[in-house]
């Protein structure tokens, strides 16, 4: 490759205008419009008492207060809990051979 060809390269991305950083953005914490509680927690400890992520984050006493993490009626955590018509159909040997061969059969 010739060095002159490398020097003449221009990027394909064109940026329009200058970068402008506004100073008037309000970064104070606010309650989200969809928050069911309607108030910000006063501390991180208070937040962790009610927070759940794959189960309760707090101690076992708070776990009893938070309730079960079982699915609500009509909801399912696994496709295997659904009726048979909604489950994946099992693959037979011929389909597995075609998949393993990359579909080249």
C-alpha cells in the first residue's frame, strides 16, 4: 500500500455542528412517573428492605414480609410449566443430524 493513499483517507462519518454542553440540566433525584410508591427512599438501607432481585435482598425477617416470589395465577416462569401445546417440540434424530451437519444434507 502506498503511503499517500493512507494519508488521503477521510472518515465516512460526518458530524453536524459543534458539541454543545448545556449547564441548565437538573440532575436532582426525582421520583419516576411510574413508581408505585410515589416517594424516594430516605436511605440505601430503606431501599434494600423493599427491593427484590431474583428474590428479596434483605434479611430473612424481611423475606417473610415481602411475600412469595411464585408466579401470579396465569403467569409461568418456565415454558415447561405451560400446557403441552405451547411447549417446544422435541427434536428427533434426523433433525439433530441435519442441525449438526450445518444443514448441508
